[in-house]
């Protein structure tokens, strides 16, 4: 990697030189201008105090008026008065309002007049009178005051723009008034009135005249309109474009000083920004007036500054090298040890170091993620081995501590959860493993880690080892039952699938987890008895009862008879009766399985007796393997019907239909060959070696007509053919077709064709 130029070292040297030389230069300038600076500092402090005093005096008047007027307009009586028409008969209310207005005017505030306006009722009151407003006046007041952004605002108005005439001498000599405008009601969005307190601007003349003649004092509102000025002719002017205003806008502080050049003269500007009403108080004085008697220190200052400059540069060079030395060493280490080429070339040494640290942190994070993932996998692997009984006592203590499992418990128990069925859900059998892992995650989210170990999935079963500190059996049983119900409800809510839970006996030694897991699996086998969505405690199973089996042989015989005659409806009915009779007995799951396996075995023997091949399953499992996987009697009944018996019935029907058709074809062939012989069903039965009644039923079932009727119709058709194609007489035809006499033949022919054989021949020949 190419070594980068020490940009930071250059910047550090530059900074140190600037940092060391600048104070020296400033010190020299300061020494040279010492006299003027001393004077400026003293005057600056005095000006700051002066402008602060002006602000305090003026705002004391403004705040007094504001507070008094606010108190006045906030009264409930005044709120009601704004909605009154102030008719002549309400003179007492008018007098009360006037008294309140007069009380607002005190000598120290200089308040000249107070105006109260109701725009809803179109009247205006001041110290002198009550007036009715015209629509133009109403609109003028509305546009002038109710359009103001704030509900309470100080506004500068010319004397001729006042809404009322004042007879005060002080007011009459002032060209401007400062008015406090309050929109009424104060706490309502709908403004129906206004209150105006007017102070002649001359009131502030004495306050502004306290400063010296060399100083210019200016008071500006938030729009930089002149409110007060040492020169009264400037009042009301817009100073927003003045240079000292532009400079003021760049300052963030509420008070301070800055220098400004105006008309080639340097000025010291002292300012204060009011938090109360956003007014700005300014004091401008020429710096030349401040420095008239300043003196200089001359060459002595130059000598001192030169010495200090050389000394500071020397210190800067030495100090920079010492400060940069660790950075240089760290950079060399990174450059020599780096093995990958950076995609972006660093701009300086610190950026190079930063990139390498970020790279190291990223690699560390990736490594931590891998380790965390492996830890989770190790935890799951440990739990699998624990459930398989492959963890020793010595290994337990070490692994529990290293994996951070909770070791404070009094009882343990194992939950084994199985999916009862996926029929009627949106899932299929292939997604069973995925659903079990999803349930695994649900249990992790539902049960805090301090109450369980890592849940796992084993052999189509979800298993979780829970721990608790309940001492009494009642509390333990209640807690475990509630927990199982919560898990069932959560799975039903999220996945809408039925699950059953088997619960082992409580135990305290983790080595016994394997046996507890087997107990949970054993409990799940009883879903054949208890049905879907069961919570089965191993402790409640009847394991000590005497062993016997129950098998309804008579019902099985009836079932097999119905299968042999292919009566599907009766087969379904008897199968349900057979399984219900087993379920009614109070048996354990092993006894149930024996009875069901016996039925399957007998069905296989029946297939072999009937010469029918065994039914094959799709996944190449044996019939018994499929049977053992069934979890409920509903699944057993459905499997026997759809998987065994119905396919068996279909094969029997196919074979029977094939046999029937073959026999019917043989009988028809014999009829076609020997119709002119003395042909009977007995002779055909003897020829085919079958019982006559059996052949009769088969022939009728296949042809939907009896043997004698078919033989008669065939002979009749041959007679019609002979009548049309030959010159045989009716007698010869009757004899050939084995009728006893011609009359019987004629009578039979007329019955079927509606005419005699002779007329039939004439009719056909005529056509």
C-alpha cells in the first residue's frame, strides 16, 4: 500500500502556528490600541447598562399597561358586555365600563386613552364617550386589528390614524402613539371585539433624552419600524434596510455589542433584543469619540511582540512533532499490517485509522453473530441429547452454567405437542414440520425463558421442558393446565389448527428428562380415546388396569358380508357402528390399537380370499405404519373408508361387472346362434356350468330385460327380416322359430307390431 502524505501533520503544524502567532499579533494590536480599548470597554459597559436601563424603564410602562388591560378584558362581566347592545337603558353598565377604563389610566404609565370595541354590536367606548360604529368603521377596525397575527400586539399608529380623538395636551403634541391591541375574547377563536390602550410616544421622550448628545438611541419593533429615536423626526420610519440592521440580523445573542462602519465612520453599536415584545433597543456612538484621548505604546510593543512570536513558533514546531508522534506510529503499524486494499483512499491519517477500526468492528460483529447463532444451535443440540437421554450428570452442571439456563426450580415437567389433523385447514401434510417449528417459536415468545428450556422438534412432535417453583400439587397442576391451555389457544389463534398436549409426571432431576419425554409421548397416544385438542396428563392414565381386548366379531362379519355384495352405504354404516362399539369401551390406547389392527388384519385376509391385491399407499409405507400414525378415531374411520374399504369395493365392483358382462355376452351369442333351436335358460346354464337362477339375475342386471323377453324379441326381429327378405310362409316361420302353432306366432307378432305377419309383409313390399 502506498504511503499517504501526512496531511494531518501539515494541518496540525498550520494550526499550531496560527494558534501561537495569532495571540501574539492580537496582543501587539491590543497593546498598541490599549488606550482606546480601555476607554471602549468602559464605555461599552456603560452603554450596555444605559440601554438596559432604557429597556427596563420602557418595558415597565408597557408591561404595567399590558397586565392592567389583560386583567380588565379577562373579566367575565366584560365578556358579557361585548355581546350587549349598550342601549340607553344600560347606562349603568356603560358607567361601570367607563369607571374601569379610567382606573386603567395612571400617571406613571402615561396611558392617554383606552378604547373598547364590540364589532358584533357595533359600538365603541373610550374615556370620553360611547359611539356607534358604521359598517365602514367596523370593517376598518376589523381589517386593521383583527388581522394581526397575535392576540395581543403593540402597534405604532400616527395621530391621524387613531380610532378616537384625544383631548389630552400631551397626546395632542405627539405625532405618534404606541397602542396595545388585544383581540377579544382572549381565549376564543371567534374574535368579536378589540381593546386598544394608547400611549403617546412623547411619554418616552424623557427616557431617551437621558443619554449624551454624542449617542444615538433607537427603539425598533419586530418589523424594524422606529418606535423611539433620539431624533423624533425618525419615528415611524422603516430601518429594515439600514446597514446596522443587516449586521444585527446575523447575531444570535439577545444582547451585545459590535462595530459598524456608517458613512465612512466607525461606530460602536450596543443592542438588546426584548423577549417581551421582540423590540430591539440600540445605542450607536462613534468609536472616534471613544478614543479621542487614547495613547500608543509604540516600538516597545513591536519588540515584545517579535520576541514572543519567535518563542511561540519554536514551541509550536517542537510541540507539533511530539503530539503527532503517536499518530505516525499508529499509521505505520496499520499500513504494515493491513492485508486488504481499501475501496476508498483515505484523505488523511485519521480517516485511514477510522476505516480500519470500522472494518475491525464489522468483522467483530459478524463473528459475534456467528457465535450467537452457534450458541443457539448448541443449546438446541444439547436439548435434543437431553431428551434422548444422552447427557450425563457430570455434563449437565457444566452445560447448564455455560448456556445460562435457569437452575433455580423445584419441579420440572415435559410438554409433548402434536398436530391432531390438518384436514379442514389451509395447510397440507408436507407443511407439518414447518408448523411444528412455528409452534416452537410461539412457545418461545409466549413463555419467558426463566420458566422453560429451549423448545425443540423431534419425530413429528414438539417438546418443551418447563420448570416452576410451586410446592403444592394443586398449584402445580393448575399452573401446568393453564399453561397448556394458553399454548393451545395461541396455536389456534395464529394457525387455526388443532393440537393435543401430553404432560409428563413432575420430576426434579434433569437426567430424568428422557423418561418424562417418553411419558409425554405415551400420553399423546390416548388422543384415540379423548379426541382432538386434548390436554392429557400421564398421571391420569389408567395404566394399572387388567389387560383384556374387545373385538365385535359379529359386527365385523356383517361388515364383510356388505363388502362382498358391494353395498357401499351399508358398509359405511356398519364400519361406523364397529368403531363406535370399540370406543364405547373403557380401554387404554394399546387395547384400542389391538382391536383396530385386528380389523385391518382381517380386511387383508378378506382381500386375499377374494383374490384382490393389497392396497398400496403413496409413500411406500405399509398399511400398519399408516395406521400407527393416526391420532384420532375420526382419522381412523376416514382412513379405513377412503384408504382401504372404498378402494376394495371399487375393485370388487370392477371384477364383478367384468364377469357379468362376459356371461351376458356368452348368453347373447348362444341366442344368436341357436335361436331356431329349443333354447332354454336351463340348457344354457348346463352348457356354461352355472346355476340357471344365477344366470337369470346376471342377464337381467346387465341387459335390463329377462332372458325369455330377450329371446322373444330376437326371434321377432328374425321373423320380420324373413318376412321382408324371403318368401317363407307364416307357418314355416312359426315352425322355424319353435312356436307350438302358427296362431301363437301370429298372436305374439300382432301384440308387438300391432298387425299380423301377412299384412306386415304386404306393407313392407308396398313400400
